[in-house]
C-alpha cells in the first residue's frame, strides 16, 4: 500500500506507566491517531487526543487458571470487535505475556510486538506455560522492537525469530526536559540540603530493582562520607519495608522519601543530585538511568547485563555486582571522595545521552518500523 505519514494505531497494553504516556504523547505530537486499549485492572492513562477503551473486568480473571480459557475467548472476541470498528493500520502491543499474547491471538496484521524487558528476560523461565505464550506471541508478530541487544538476543534464543525481524532502539528521553539546569536546584533548598552531597535512587519500590541492597550499603557510606544524603523517589509494594529499614538503621534524617513525581520535578531532583544509583537485579535499557545521564550525572549501577551497553566501568560510571551491598558502598565512596571524577563521568554521560538517547530522534525509528510494516502488509511474521 502507499506510504502514509499518519497512522491509526491500536496501542494494546497495560496503559498506566510514564513510559507508555511518552509513547502515546509522541504519537499524537507526530499526527498519528492512537487508541489505547487495556484489559488491565486499575486506572489507566488519560491523555489529550488519545481515545481509550478500558475493560478491567475481563482482564481481572487472567491469573485464575480455571477461568483462563473463557477469559481468553472473551478478550480476543472483544479485541476483534474493536479492530473491526477502529480499523487500525497497525496493532502495536506491549507486555507480551498478556496484551501481546491477545494481540497475536486476534489474527490481525500487521502487528508490532514490544517486549518491556522482564517479560522476556525473566517471565518465560517461570513455567512452561509462560514459555509457550511468549514464544507464540513473538513468532506471530510481524515485527518486534526492543530497547537493547540483550533483549534481542533473548528473543532469538526463545522463539527462533530471525534477527532482521527485530529492531533495537533505546526509547530515550526528551532532552528538552531532561537536561542540566544552571544554578542551585530548588529541591536542595526545599529539603535543607544545600551543602550536602546527594545520592538519588528513583526506581519503583518493587523486588526486581534490588533497592534493599542499596539501602544496606548506606551505613558504610555514611561512616566515610557523613555529609551524604539520599533522595528516594518513587512508590511501590515494598515502600513500607524500605521505610522500616531506614528507621531501623537510624538514617531517617539522612534519607528522604519524596514519593512519585512528575517529569518537571524529576528533572529538579536529578539536578539536585550528585550521583545516580540503580541496584536492579534485571533490566532493559533503563529510562530512569538515561534521564540521569541526560542531566549530567555519573552513575553507579549493578552488573545486570544491559548496563554494559551504556556504562564502561571507571569511565562514565561504576559497575557493582548484584546483591553486593559492600561493593555498592565501595563504588559510591570512591566517587564521593573524587569530585573531579564525578564531573568527568557526568560530562561523558551527557554526551552519550545526546548521541544515543534522544527520544525525538529515536521515535523516528519507530515510525520507520510502522512504514515497513505497512509496505509489507499481509505478510505474516514467522
């Protein structure tokens, strides 16, 4: 079919996190017509000029095995009805274990499948049932996009997909928003930390991010660097546990829980900080890390394989073994005692972000995928 600049996109996903908001916002900005369809329980995004269909009562039975066949039939029938009415050019599906799977079952083409990381790196190993679903979804997609080579290689291993079917690009960050800000960040004045060194941790408070290993490193850091303070940003199921850990270690005056924040506040927080930290146990390309790099921060990260695609140990950050709090403390102390090295690493990260993580440029790649799918419409992915 002839090239179309603007597309009708059925965006089939959970539809609740900040990264999906960025995808949908950019689709609208570029003149596309997206429809967000979610079967996830809980609230979903409300975005200007994005139509939404939310059917949580169907998705609520997904994890109940005795209801799974009926649930699958109901969701697929509903999805086909939406497709018939909306008449999308492309079905763009995320989270392959659920929404991506139902997209594959719908039989619609062309379909772009977009794994998010752990749904490929970890979930398939839980049960043979999960493995079959992931393989089916990947094999029936017309194209697949992911944010790092690690995930691409795992997809090839899991489903035998040809490499040319998979397009890798980091989703990136808006460099007009995430950038260094001159002068003292108002966050420092707000908390009263104008003269302190600040570490920032802004991952969701969930098990996969290994935040407890960062918290366990803090007493050693504070003994050597008593001027340090810690900014914790986010929310999640383990927030109560982490607050209790901080209280038990008698660090409540040094660790500040700020909750979830919007982009503008996050930029101020990153510009208030001196070092970004993530102790994740598994990850795709971390948008939160890229945001920190775009604000000119040095990073201390775990040795989850994806980070080696962005961080050279000792060059633009430090890499510490997963679940090793002592090693995390050692790397943090090394940076805190060497401000010149911090500044040099931060400058390198700013350059990396500008070269590789510009969301405005990287979204062009997604539009090229859409164009390719429409040129090859009717050819079923294998």
